[in-house]
C-alpha cells in the first residue's frame, strides 16, 4: 500500500451517513450525524447529504417497485394463459416450497 493520505474523518462520516440512509440501515446514521456536528460541519451541508441519500433511496425503491409490478403483471398473464403448480422457485434446504 502506498503512502496516500487518508480520507478526512468528516468525509468518511458523510459517506457513512449517506450510505446508511440510502440502505435503510436501522442505526439511521445517528452516530455519523453527531460526528459531523461535532466536527463543525455546517448544517446546510449535512442537510444536503441527507437529501441526496434519501433521494437515491426513494428513487431505487420506486424503480424496484416498477420492476416488481411489471413482473407481477407478466406472471399474472402467464398464469392465466397456462396455470403452473409453482412459481418456479427452488425449495429450502429441508425441501419446503417457498411458493
């Protein structure tokens, strides 16, 4: 490893806060939020990080919902045309069906 400078702790806290929000982490980035405030990061910058992270999270959820709805509609059409016994999923390790 080369002697590259490490990221500043406030940058790491911003990245961690944003990724935690975007990933719906249960800790909700409260530790990082406090670190940023303790480091004197202006509230408007913290607010921008939170806004961007929430936008990414919400946009990803909307896109996943759209794909789910599309696939559900396709599956419904397939089932209506040709009913099957299962949805094509695999069984659990004990042999239980998840469908």
